[in-house]
C-alpha cells in the first residue's frame, strides 16, 4: 500500500475556544454516546495528532464540533490539548495527542466522555511509550480529564493507545475501555470515576502486536466483543482474533479466513446480531496474494456464537456490480469505514472511504461510497459515491485532497438518520471536515458544508480530517 503523509504541523490556541450554552437545569442529559454536552445532539470529535502546540511540534490536539438542529458549524467548537486547563500532562514534541479516539459515558452521568490516545507520548526516559486520557463531558461540553493508569511494562516506541475502543465488554451495564499498542494491550474495567479512573485494569496477555481494536456485540448477549486485527508479514490485519464474554471470563477465538484493518460492527441485516465489517485496502502483492486491486471490504455476519468462520462473507470492491467507479491500483478503498443507519430504515449501512481515488487528472483526490444494509445483508443496490467534483459537494477535487481520509456516520441533527462526516486531510494543505445530511432516501448534497482548518480558525497545516472519533451505537 502506498504510504502518504496526512499529518502536518499546526500551531493551535489551547483550551475551549467557544463557550457553549449549558444544558438547562431542568433538562436531563441525553445519555447518548458522542453527545458531550448532553443536549441531545451528537457531536464530532476530530483528532489532529500532528498539530503544533506553541513551540511543541506534533504535540497534538482534538477539535470538537457540537451538533445542533442545523448540524455542526465553526461557531460551536472547542480545541483541546494537553495544555488545556484540567487536562493531564503537558503538550510536548511528537506526543501525537489525538491519534486515536473513542466516545462513551464512562462515569454514568449522562454526558458522553472522550478517550484520547497520545500514541507517541514519552514517559520519563522512555520515548514513544504512549498514553491514554479521558476527557469528561458536561453541560458545557468536554473539559478537564483523567489519565488512564499507565502500565510499567510498556516498551519504548510501543505506541500504546494507537487503538482504542469503549463498550460494555462483560454485560454488567458499565462501559469498559481497551487500549492497544506494539507491546501491550490493556483492559480498563468500568465504572469510572473522575477522581479514581477505572474500577480496575488488567493486561490482555493473549494479545501480541496490534494497532487496531473494534468493539460491538456480535452475539446478541449484551456484552460487546473486542476484535483485534493482527499484522502478519506484508498484510495489515492478516489475522483476526476476538474476545467474547462467557459469563465468568473472556474467551479468545480466531475468525479464520478473515482479513482486514480497520473495521466496524453494526447490525446490517437486523437479525439482532452485530456484523463485522473489515476494510482491506491493500493491493495484492508478493506477500499478500489475496484481496482486490484498489481495496475491498468484507462483511462477516454475527450469530449467537459469534461470526461463523465457515460462512462466505460478503465481499464488495469497486469492480462489484452496482458499486460506482472502477478498481484501480492505490485507490485505498476500505482504508476508512464506518457504520450507521443513513436512511432510518433500521438496517445499518456502511460508509467507505477511498482517499487514494483519482478523480480525472487529480491524483489521490479521494471519494466516499455508501452501501446499504438489508434483510439479505449488505448489498450494492442504490450504492452511491461522492467526490469533491460531485454537484453540491463543496470544493473541487484536487490532487492530494484525500477526500475520505476519515469517515464517520452519526446523527448530528437528531432526526434519526446518520449524517456523513468526511475528513479531507489534504484540503489546501490544512485539511477539513465535510458533512452531508441524510434523508429518508439516503444522503443528499443539499445543505452540504465544508469546514476547512482556516474556517475553524486553526493555523496553517492543521490537517484536520485525518482522524475522527468513533461513536458507539446506543
């Protein structure tokens, strides 16, 4: 897979940039995951891990855009760094604060919190160890935080917190958190408190090197599975293992035949079991003869015992009938994916990013594609793609824009349909976030908006849009 750098430098003002109206005293917070100020509208969290903070290059930041009946805007935002009031630590060179994100209500107060990875944070004389921080939600949005307990066994350049997931992994009603890295994977048990953090934390000893984790209930028992893709020679995510709660402990299983990284879990065929969607963007080559030119996605359907390894998964690529476009080398179709119900029919749909897609003569301009769920599973009927040359989409497809460098599906307007949030990591050299509203017939470009780093008052080179936080289904 062709390497590309999406993260450039920025200089950011720290702390909350815009004061938000507090949730009224008589209104209970929504309890929605991803609603950081409890007003009933889900919000967008975007990591800017290579943002400069003062003189500290690539210290990292998180930009939060708060949802409303009209979606998100540049006037309702916050920028948070490790120099923000109440946030643990100090913004230092190459910390990469914001390199991974996961949203959930950890302390059970009705406001969603945000877990932020700083995957290159140094601890003492150990460089690149990595760390995790919880930012607390409240009536005015995210503010303050708590560092997650730091294991003493972390290796130098281990990039702990490269992957983060938050969900209820043991079905006890409390949200738990897992962090992954080069040499260490850890499980933090909820409930969390602002003073003490997690109830307990343990190492996941069966897990080796993995930089990704995917969470969701694939067995319908109320306890989310933790899926860890492992790197094998020449193949990111060439081995897929997952942990299932048995009632007394966790049991690891391998989903033989599966391949992919990144991934998402949602109920695509509405049978009560979460389905595992895996992106597989690598082009076939010597060490990886499988896959498809330009990338592909696969869907493994859940069941009472988890996904059956013997099933024939649904495979979709740009040469699949009904999918717009054509598979071309280095399209990176499947390098970013997310799931959500974009038309409100009760079936989870899939948003696929292809940031390497060429649009005319514009190389790596990027595209995104929506595929729809149904009782028969994920299909290609009605599939639609967008680029910055699509009528109604702000901007113009240009070389290196990387439209689709991050993708997210979440209901920003409280209408019951997931809207499209699209990262454009290379837009004008500074990046941006594009949003498309969803309707009963799917996404529309009517009212589409593009928020650039400049429009969000971020300095040159911010590259916002290279990383978006995952919101858990409720």
